[in-house]
C-alpha cells in the first residue's frame, strides 16, 4: 500500500541519517545491505522488537517485494532505503552508530573482470568499520565459494575486524534464530550450500 511505502521507505538524507528521528527511539541499529525480497527483515525484526533495522536495497522491484512482507503493526522497527551501498556509507550513517551488519548472498560477480563490481572491497570494509560500534558484528553469507574466500581474505587483512568463528568460513549459521533468505533457499535447491562468516569490529 502507498501509505506503507511512505511509512517504511526513507528519503535519502542530506548528510547523516539520524536514527533517533527515523525510529523515534535510540534502540540499537542493525543494518542489512541488499535486502532482496525481504525475508530477513520481515522474519527477523519481529524477533527483536527492541532493535531497529535499516535495510538497504538497490532495486525498486525488490523494494516492492519487501513492502509486501511488511506491516507497520508487525514491523514498527524496520525502515528501508533504496540506495546502492558502497564506501559512501560512511557519509550516510553516523560514526559508531551500528550494532550489527548483515550481508546475505551479495551478488558474486563471478567473472574476474567484474570483481571490481563486488560490494565487499577494502574501501567498503574500512568505511563500514567507521560506522560500526566497538564489538559490533558483521554477518556475511554467500553460496559462492570463491567469493566467500575473497571476503574472508579481505576481512582478515582489515585491522578493524576479527573473526568470531573457530573456522573463518563455516557451513552453519552463527545466528541461533537464523532466517533463510530467498537466495539461500534457491541456491541450496540448486546444490550450492551457503558459507557463513562472522566478524567483530574491534
Ligand atoms: C543476490 S541478491 C540477495 C538478496 C537477499 N539478501 C537474499 O539473500 O535473498 C542481492 C541483492 O542485493 C541488491 N544489491 C546489490 N548490490 C547492492 C548495493 N551495492 N547496495 C544495495 N543493494 C544491493 C540487489 O538488488 C539484490 O536484491
């Protein structure tokens, strides 16, 4: 519904987004990048009513998919921004404002000449580190094995992050109340199992 769109989809802010004015409270801010069809936001946010969730999604079609799964009654702690996230996130979210970041099945751009289009790059991780609180968690999953190793390698070299898992890349999710996203289900159906990474901002 149009009213729901107005409720959930934020205008791109001039300067830093102010989470307190957006959500009307100072609850911990959890950020999902590439929300896709919205399974995570619609399923996970109601399990944590005392946290706020901001979903970034680039594609308008996906924003419409997500809106179909949200209602102001059930998801008062969710908002969306239609935006292509990159290292510019450090100019959008206030420094040290984010409790957790979730990136689930980011586009793998498998061809070597397209690797520069990948979301996870050193400058992006450095920018993410500036917006995350100390001890904030970064959850990443991908069904693409080579991208999982690319992400694990970059994060291991990024001084602001340490892995929280016994194995850098695990086959089981670290979240106890894990919500399977559309891509996770679809890729698994095609035989591509997810790889999970969990890092902490030092
Ligand atoms: C492969 S899909 C995964 C969607 C969802 N996370 C899932 O697991 O089902 C990647 C999603 O990220 C969005 N996306 C890709 N690059 C993005 C970016 N730089 N910023 C925000 N969204 C992005 C795409 O539009 C798409 O919806």
